[in-house]
C-alpha cells in the first residue's frame, strides 16, 4: 500500500490531520488500533472552555471538524467569563461521550480520499533523514510522502492506581509498543508525562437534591460557522456542583503515601493547571474546600463525570474519598480514577511547521508533543495536516503568529519555551487577547483557510455576505445622528444615560457607552440591518473596545518589527562571542527564524538579543 500521507493515531489530533490532508486532495490513510476509539473522550466529555473554546472556533474557521461535530452532539452550551472582558469569553460544551466519537468516525468515513485502517504502527521507515512510511505490527511496510504522529497518550503507556502499574492505554485500551524505540533510534528524545482522570458515578446513586444546579447560557451559541440550528436552554442537560470538605481532605492526607503520585510510583510530570485532587490538597493547604462539577457523560448511559476529582489513589481509598462528598454519600462508582503515564517527544525536536527536526516528511501533533486536552490536540493535528500537505505540494509552511491566533501562541510556546509538563492553553498565555477573541475568529482566519483551499466557495460566499453586512451596519452607525429622535432620547432617559449635546452624537457613540445595544437601535431605525447573535456580538465588541484593540495592534506591529531581523538556519551560535553558554545551546537546538522568536526562547536573555543584533549588523557589513 502506498499513500501521500499516513496519520498514526485516531484521537482528536489524528482526526483533524487526516481530514484536512484528504480535503486538500491527498491520498490519506489513518491508522488506529481500534475504530471504537476514534475521537474518543477518555477524560471529561466536554469541548472548549477558557482559551480552548476560542481554539475550537479557530479550528472551525480553518476548515476543521471538531466544532461542527461538537455542536451536533452537545448536551449543554455555556459561554464562560461573561463577567470579564471579551478577550477571555470562551464557549464550552458538555458533549455526549457515546455519540460524539460515532459522529466523528462517520464524518471521517465519508471523507473523500481518506482510508481508515485498524492496524498498529510499530516502526518508522527513515532513510537519509527522510521519513518514507511506517511498518505495521504484522511486518507489512506502508509507504508515504509524509507521516504524521498523533499517538496521544498511548506510547508505552501505564495505568497507575496506588502502587499498581498496568501496561495499558486510556480507557483500558491496548497501549502502543515499539514506536518509542523507533523514535529513539532516529535520534528523537522522549520524556515521560502524566495525566489522569476522575471516577465515574452511577446516576441513580447520586442525591441531586443536595447539589447546586449548573445551567447552560441562555444564548444561541455554537462553535461552527456552519451550524444553523441552536440548542434552546430548555433542551439542555443540567450539570451540578458539589465541594470537597474537611473529611475529604483528612482522608487524602492520611493516605497520601498510597497515591501513585506521592508514593513515588510516578516517573512522569503531571499537568500543573489540571492537578489531581491530592495535589490540590497539598499545594493549597489554606483552602477549606475545592469545587467539583458533576456532569453527565451521555444520554445513553447512567454515568456521571466528577470533574476536579482526578486521582491516582488505590480503589479502596477512592471509595472513601467519593463517599465523603455531599450528595455522593451512597455513590456507586462505575469506573475508578487512574493516572496514565506515557512517552512524549521533547518539544525542542519540533519546528514551527510541526515537522520533527532533522527528519523531512515526519510531523507530530497533540499529546505526543507535550500538550494536554482535546482542543490543543485537534488544533495541532490540523496544523500538522496542513503543513504535511504543504510539504508534499512543495509550498511554504503555514505558520500563524501569536497576534493572529491562540494556535499561534501555543505552537510558539512549545517551540521556543518547550514544556516539562502537559501544556495547557490559558488566556493568560496570550499578550494579544483582544485581537484573538472568540467573536472575531472568522475575520482573523477565514481567508487564510480559503487560500489554503480548505474553505469551500459556498463557505466563502457566506463569509463575504457576513462581512458586507457588518461593514454596512458599522457605516450606518457612524453616519446616523441622534438629532431629535424622540424614541432614542426616551431610550437614553430610560437607561439613565446623560450625554453632552446628545443631538450631535452618532449611533456609533451610543454603542460605545455600553448602555445601548445594537438591537435597541435596530428596533428604532429600520435602515439598520438585522444581525444574528454572533454578528451583533462581533460588531458591538469591535466598537466598544476599539481603543484597546488599537493599542494591542501597535504592540503586534512592534513584535512584527523584531521578526523582520531574520536569522539564517546555518548560524553556529557556539561561535558567537558574548552569548551565554545556555543561550548558545538553546539557539543551536531551536534555530529560530528571526530575532523575535529568539527573544521568546527560555533562558535567552535581553543581553543575548543585544549580542545577536550586533552580530547581524556585523554580518551585513561583511
């Protein structure tokens, strides 16, 4: 068998990588160990959340499939951080763990140019630093022009509970054996990481009357530009909230030595921003309680997920811990929590295109390069798929800047800073939060996806109409004056809005006050176009935060200026006098493309950048 692209793994990264390569017209094969685990959600069946929800929007705008599948299988939609600025607004959905993977599998099966194969890959075929394909567990060789590794947490994985260590992948699946050794043989450095998952509780054993209800947002929400029908609040499934207590903390503290994490049984490093419950108790001793969300896993099972209660304690201790919680005193545990430890590629071996350094045609994405989370994996899978396609088609790699997308922030962080723990996207990681908002993902990225031939002509027509509608609306808001319009003046009085010389003000000025909505004005002025929820949000935020957005744009221009100083890939930094030894080693390993990238590398200090700038001036003179 021969293909243009081989994708190894069927998780969220593998799904996006396979889909986009096939969509670009390349003969693509996705190898996975079990079709039943394609698009699987071994941890919380949710999509989105802080920063992550914006990434799902970016995936959708660039032609990915996570958003549209998430919309079709959501149990609850919730817009987070609405009490804060628009730069951190992010959508989160509770997904159906049964139907989401089935929908994803059917979507891939119906994708032209894509073949799904249920066989294990155990070895890479690399000759003269070029990846030419893979070897299967039965010895068969399959050739391709590019290979994308999206093996998630499966590489030499171990499931940990207390002192028990079982060689298994997530959800009790078979682990991947052999690929790690093949990577090492090809000079790629690996390290061990750890993540985990909480217990699952039987619905009938939960006393919901003792829990706090958590409803979705009463808004017409969706991730995808293609989703027409929006779920109504009355059709959404409820989630619930409970808390740890003094008794819970006491049980954990008394049994800390039995935890795989604290008993010394774990070799890998766990995620700092999604810690186990025992880690929270140890690190935040002053906190009397920690909130826990109790969320449904599916309409077709009686299983509830205990978010925030990840642990690697033995089974008997987990029983005591769960039963100490309010509402779960008589809980029946359907599946016990566990930690999972696995091999990952050191991010320093990945470049901006997600090509594995030193091996042409080999790409990697998702948890195998040090990230955590379905959304991060999907975004990286999409980018690896795009760039593998660009490589095969002899085109320039597709690189997103930090000021263009959260995806750009994530890749830049991984390449320049690396990670010693599973990397998680956070809004605080971006210095351009107002430029990379949830509501403006279409404006930022749609045409890039179209130019890459991922977004269709039909999609482009809808996008162009949307932009024309927003442009017309903004123009009318700027030109229409209040004058003596009684309806508007009455509205201002009702909203207790006092303006100096209101008659000279435009409708645009009223929107900027944040006390008048676009919908209010559209009900008064028939010439204002009717906008849907997403269009109105995008327009209003761009007006109300215009000044702050312009400040960020200036900062982005400054960053861009620093990136206009290119650094050749053949520079030997060990020979540049004045650089610290640590900076020389890091610069030689990462080979930044420009001064801007060099300045963001860990342990490359401002003094080192000054030396580099002097070096570039000297190189120009010579």
